[in-house]
C-alpha cells in the first residue's frame, strides 16, 4: 500500500464522523484534499464548510461545496485535518503546508478535531519534522535569534508567504519533550503569530492509515 493510498483510506474513515446538517471544518494538505474529495459525495447533506486555507477553499468550491466564514457559523461540530507528526498523546506538529495559523483557529473553534495521518507520521517525540513558526515579516530576525537561543535552528522558508501575508521559520533540531509548554513559550515571542505545535488543543481522534487498515487512537 502506498502512502497516498493510506491517506485516501483515512479520508474515507474520517467522513464517517460527519453528519448531515453540519458545517464541516476542513484542513489543508494532501490528506485534507482527499477528505475534501470524499466529502463532496455528501455535499447535498452538509450545510457547507469552513476552510483553513485559500487552497482548500478553492478545492471545496470546485466540488460545489459552499465555503462559509467562521465568523458567521459559530462553533463547528468537527474539524478534519492532517498533520506532519503525531504522538500517542494526540499532540501534533502541523504547518508543513504553511496554513498553521488558520488551522489552529478552525481547530480551536471546533468541538471535535479528527486528525488524519498515514503511519509514517507517528512518532514517540515531536521535533524530527522542523517546527513551522509563522512570523510577522519585520520580526523575522528577532524571532530567529530567540529561537536559536532556545536551542533551535530556524530556517526561513524561502519564497513563501502565508495566506495572512507572513513568513515561516522552520525550526530544526528541537527534541520536544514538553509540547504544551513549548507551544506557549514560542507563541509569547514578540512577532510570532502562531507555531505548528497542536498540544494545548490536541486532536480528539487520530485516524492512522496503515497497510493493514485504519487504526483509531483517542
Ligand atoms: C498544512 C498541514 C498539513 O496538515 C500537514 O502538512 C500534512 O500534510 P499532508 O497531508 O500533505 O501530509 O499542517 O499546513
């Protein structure tokens, strides 16, 4: 089974969590794209979607699914998104696609966060995948110095701007033993918009695609 087939399998499993009449929070990335494609089968039953990126919004509209403004929907019953790394505690690293801030907003506004990954994303400790940090452009050097002082090696994501017009520093070399604490610490650096740790608001359910089927961790 290929990695992409495992991603498709978890997307199929995730749609089972969606009920008719719901507005669905939708993440970003290749696994979320598979979810969007499967969700399209329910487009007559759901009330629309809130997207965590312009790319996902475009894909949703392409399937004829109405994209709603989070300010008009109130809390969402569900958010479905992928991750770059996940632990058995349902702590995540996200933001490989650069959509971490909007992903964090939609996750925070949702009752249930169903995270969909293939088995290559499962780790004992977060940190092998460089931690994305979204930064206001004028603060780039300052934030990089602080992150270096914290033991990381921040690298500017060249030629990339987020949907919010900001830059991303990918922080290498962190072995993250306390993700809840580190998430707060990085968020408190002046100029940081958000970081890719999802530990204060972890996933509620992790669907893991493996060659022998989809495993559910909650
Ligand atoms: C985007 C994300 C994605 O969820 C993460 O990068 C995983 O992507 P993929 O499903 O393509 O492996 O956080 O900002």
